[in-house]
C-alpha cells in the first residue's frame, strides 16, 4: 500500500477525510480536482488530506488522484475501524441492545465487535470473554463488568491474541451470547474469513454459545476471503445494514439497521 508506514499509530481524521474514505469505498478512484470541487477547497488542501490517508493505509496514491488501498486485507486494526464506521456502529448498537444485564458474552475479533463492546459499557453485570485487546482496554473503564482475556500469542497488527491456548480459553465457558464478525460474505458459501485462525475463533464461539450473533456490514459481500466459517444457518441472528437483492435468508433471523 503506497505510503503506509506500517505503524499502528493513527492521527485523528477530520470529517472531510472520513468522507473521502467513504467515497473511495462506494465510488472508487477519485481525482484531486473532483474532490477539491466537491468540498469547495483548494487542491493543496485535498493533497494534504490524501497524504494523511495514504500514510495511514486508508488510501493509495494514483496519477492525478487517489484510490482505495490495493490490498485492504492488510489494513491494520485501527485503519479498518474507520472504514464504513457509521454502519458498523449502528450494527453494534443493535447487537448491544439484544444483550441483557447479567449475560455472559463471548466476543471475537473485528472492529464491529469492538464497537459492540463500547456500546455495552453501560450494561451492568455482564461477563465478557475475548481475545481482543481493544475490547479489554475499553472495558477497563467499566468496573461493573467482568472481563476474561483469553491467552495466546500477540498478533500486533490485529491487536489480539491467537493460538491453541486462545481457543482453549474460549472453550472454558458456556455463554449466553457469542458475537462474531467475518472477513467476507457469500450468497452461496455463507460466512468467510481471510485467515484460518479467525475462522476457528468464530467456530469455537458458536460452539460454546447458546445464541450467536453475526455482525457484518454490507461491504463484506463478495470479498476475496477463502476460509470457510459456516453457512448463515449456523448463526441465530445476522445483523447488517443492507442485503443484496438476490439474497434469501436461510435459517437465521436478519436485523437490518439504518
């Protein structure tokens, strides 16, 4: 990815930069002149915005403009949290509203799962089990919640823990809810992920939870993910923002949020 320095440190994006990221996701490559005209600012201002986005791995410079990252699979955790953030937060809020006080919840990886933990900060007496370091850090400000961080090897770019001991840690619990996300969605093959271990985490959470919630925004459809998690029928509730017109739900309840 051009300009990405590989750091996990991100500066705060301004509203225009966030909108540029969304325009790249929804409309594709943009020229400097197009963006300057759209926002009513000088081309130098747009270039500064683009430089920041490229340095953080959120965009890629092309001749005369900017495009989406060439390999979004490699975006680090903090960068991914910016992409489609509004939809992810709406999905997370819907999921958190389904979880009552006193529940035990297994949380997997992913930025939408992190936003769900954030939405659960005010839910009393819940027990969270996770390998997600962002979730564990968030819950430090919620002393009324009990948090179990399962062990494993640090995966810095995703800010989580992985390995056999991670899966073993999840299996110690029988949870009321399991919350998973994914790398991709496919109408024929169901829930997919980019890495086998991430698929293993989702499967383990499903196996040890009484009710599984799948959280995935519409950008996940038809992504180039190859590791199979399972069919949609394996989850109880699929929470998303929009669905392909041709998609027919099979065996799971679907909640659409604005």
